């Protein structure tokens, strides 16, 4: 059979597509309307049994099926049981046709689950038949599944195959039905999904060509965007830059958006996201999420575990190298930041505690609020509207926006945080800690009640379960203590070893894994602070080592370094600090501008008392990624074994001070550079090199190591006279707008915010 024709991934868009209508790109820029496509990769298709064996994990996390179990066998067992319980042949044939029609097209796991429940309901406990009740269950459940199925675009795959068959030979001899899309979403990394992504990109390209050929000038871009966006809406994908194009009429945004919508890589990411949400939504409708599989289905949890495992293996096989020659494993750099659940948990607690201290100083009191969605959003309810957890989260967010808008209109300020947590059936609910002035408590409570009960507020059970508000009682403990357990329950069950999660019935750490997988599958944000300063500024300040900084920045830096969020907030209230970005025109394959955090900018006072905006580089070096070589793989394998041994030994030690330090990566000296035994993962511009030897305040000049010289050379500082000045303790100014000096035995630099300012004017 001939291989399918791919969309023109490897070819640039025809130059004649917008012939005569494309503006000349600015000097130094390439035209953004140039496609940069990639061919899809062939994969091996696996049977259900092979997939089960290869990807599913051990323990309770795995989905165990009877050997050889499949939907056909389950349907055969249903028919055999119908033979026993049906009173006559007419009823038997009618029920058999009904069951086959309802079950035969469903995915394997769902069909087995419904068949088993249907068989259980066919007979009562006393052995008598109960066909009517079983049929009602079968009809309601399959109706739910069909409604959910129609919410996603995969049910259109039959007509899509027919319309696009001229571009592909593979589907010419296939007959598809309304349920043909079930095969499409069976596996997350399937050849068919890639094939559909290719054909969608080709379809969009055809539509763009047709629209562009019938219009002129900028209108051609706008009409081409409309044609591409129409295909996106058919597949329930949000068109990129919709507001910028339709409201602001930005032609550059339309160009970048069209490049995205004609890329199979982009389409494949969109389809996989839809596929993940569709599969889990179907599992909810089939009853595969609940008592036996809290928060999310076993299949989705296993896929998440496999993704985590695959991601970690990639991190452990990748190295990063700085411009100055520092080389460390990528996994070490990742675990030093917020990708490490323990670090993330500590940061959340520090921020929560700081918010409480700030609130106490401002005379605010805390409210502990639990907000739940109406019963129609819960699968366990008879009123279930067949909506997904993501839809429910959007409802809760919408109601919270109304509350905050009403508070803003009344000029009432609040601060706090919220945790999004799943019920056993996967429906999200919120736990919030809100700080507000005592005089405004009644207004806040009234608004919470108004919008919590705005929809179906008079239904049964709403008064007991929809909203719960409690005043923080200091005699019973800190207000943060209320929220800590919810933070811990959703991040690895930190400090809850041996405890059970009452919502799911699982051990705390297992429930935390399920909650993390639930949030990942539905693309939900678990934790959110409001009314507080930017945490990214806090993180950038913590990247700086202790060294003299401008007064306006030093207070915030010291507070962040000491994990004192209250002092950090106070410092920013006096002297605001903002992030500074490095922007790159046409920085990616879609011609979009990319932004990278470069450092911080704030007001600083010079020696003469004049105040100007200054910038401080925290990410001066750029790092490149590469695969580990054979020697590095061997060394890291040994290091990993040593770490595992020390981890196991430390688990048995209760006293933190007695625990052994975890060994760090040691850089090879083969390159001739001085090894940084600490394996420091900091990438800030200040203090990012080895110590400078010598006393430049006396008669002796400073001495630079080879690593320091190489680092300076990578930034253009190579002139001998300039290096001598730097060794003598003088400050030097480079053409790149950087000021370099040696202080406290460390090489320092800062970049001027405005590069046109002269160094003589600046100092």
C-alpha cells in the first residue's frame, strides 16, 4: 500500500501565495511568513495487550484486566446471561439487539465496564430477573457517553476522511461511521492522529491559498486568517492571536498565526490535548472515575506516570553547558528549582505564611472558604449535565471573577490563595484562605453567598455543601495551618506520611500523585495567590549570591534570601522591582518574538544622589542542551546509585543535622577548566565564575583563572590593556553596555538599562 501523502511540511509556502502583497521585512529580519515544517515520524502500532504490557506500571497504579478480556467477550457474556433471564424469545431478541446496538461501537475498556455492570443489574439478589432496571442503566449510561462524544470533534472524522480523501490514498477504501473516531483516540501517539494533523495542516494551507488569491494587500492576510480560523473552530481549537487580529488588525499577528495553523506539529499538539480531555471525559461518563479510581481513570493515571517517567529519563540523559564551560546534568538543574515538588511546597508555605504576617500587620483577619459547584456539574448527581472538570473549573473561575469585580467596585482589597482540589468523581472544588479588613467581612461574605448560590441555589443540598465560610480562630492555630494540609495533599503528600486522604481513601502520597495527574490531564491550575507581589521577582532575587547591591534592591534581595515574604513585600512597596526581558525578533519557527528573563530593573540612587532606573542581570549566561556522552552516562549512573544509597540511609535518621549530604555532580577536568566541585546551577551574571585571587586594593593585582578569562572572552573582554585595568581594581565599560569590576574576590557586572547613556554620565 503506498504511504500517505504528507502535507508540505518540508517546503516553504509558495512565494506566489501573496505575490505582490507581502511587505518588505524590516532590515535585519527575515520574512515571518516562511514555513518551517517537520516530517512526521513512523511509530509501531501496538495491540491493546502489548500496550498494557509495555506502558502500564506495577502496583495499584496499573489497570489489571483478565487475560484475553475484550469487548467482544464481554458482549458474548451479556448475551449468554440474557438467554438465562429472558422469559421468552421475543423479549430475548429485543434485549439482545438493544444491548448490541448500545455496546458494540464503544471503546474496549468502556464496553467491558458497562457490560459488567449491566450483567450485575440483570439479576436481583434473590436470583429473579431485573431486565428493565438493567436496560435503564444501559440506556442512560450510553446516552451520557454519546453526549460527551459529540462534544469533541473526533466524531467528524468520517466526513473529514471523505472530504480530504483526494489528498490521501490510505482512506479511499475505508468506510467510516459516526463512531469511527474512537479508533483515532485509542492511543496517544498513534499514526492516525499524526496523519489527521498532517491533513488538517494541508486543509488550512489550501484554504489560505484560496482566500489570499481572491483578495489584495492587507485584506489578503486577514481573509486568509479567517479561512484558517474557520477550520480551527470546526475542530474546537482556539485560533492563535484571535483578539490581536480581529480587534487590533495586526498583520504581523495574522502572519504568525497562519504559520501555526499550517504546521502539523502545532495541530498534533492541539489534537493530543483534545484527545486526552476526550478520553478522560468518556471515562467519567462510563463510571470509570470514582470509588475504585478516585480523581481520574486508571488509563489516564498510567499515561501520566509514563509521561513522568519518560520526562525524567530524558532529563537524566541530557547535559547543559554554559558559555563559560560549566557542564551539569539537566536533571540536577531541574531539581534545584520549582520542578522539585519539595521546593515548590516550601515556597508555597513561605508565601502563605508571609501573607498572613502582612495581613496581621494591616489589621486584616482570615476567612477559610470552601466553594463547590452546583450538583449538575457532578457525575454522581442525577442532574449531571455531561460537562467536564475543565468546564466546571471555568464556572468556578467565572464566579470568582464576579466576586473580585464586585469587591473592586466597592474598593475592598483582599489577599490570599486558593487550592483547586478534585472530588472523588473528578469534579473540582476550591479551598481558599482570604484576608480582609474586619469592617468589610460582612460585605465579602454576602458577595460569596450571592454568587455561590447564583445558579441552582435552591436545590436540595445546596445550603449544606455549596459554600462553607469559617472565621480563622487564632486560639486554634494559625490560619495558614488550614491551607497547609490542602497544599500538602496536592504536592506529594509532604509531611503526611502514614495518613489517609479522606476524599479518596488513599494514602496521602498516593492521593497527591492522583491529584497531580488529574490537574495535568485536565490542564487545571492547582494553586493561585491573589493580592500579592510577583513570585518571579522573588525567585530572580534568590538567584543572586550575597554581594553589595544597590540599596533599593538589597533589602528585597536579603528578604528573599532569608525566605521572609513579609519583608519582601515591604521592600517592594518602597521600591518596586520588575522583571527585565531579552526579546528576540522572529525567535521561533513561527516568526514570533520570544522573550527570555534577563534580570531585574528598579530605581537606584547614584553616588551624587540622583535616582535612575537600573538593571541587574540575573541570567547573564546562556546555556546549551546536548545529550550525555558515554563517559558522562557512566559517571551519572554511579552518582545516581550513591544518591539512592544516601537517601535510604537518611530516611532512617530523624535528626536533620545528622543526615548525610547528597553528593553533587563533579565536572570533568578534561577540558582544562578549573572544576566547580559544587556543580552550582545558578546562571546569574553576578558571581557566576570562580573566585578571583589576589588583593586588588593593595599593590598586588588580581589573578584570573582560565575559566574567568574564558567567561570574559565570551562577553568580548579580551584586550590586554582592558584586562590589566580590571585586575587593578578599576571598572571597565564595554560596547555591549556592561560594566565590569572585581569586588569581594568575585567578578561582577551590570548592564545599563539604557545603553545610550555614557559611563561618565552614569557614575
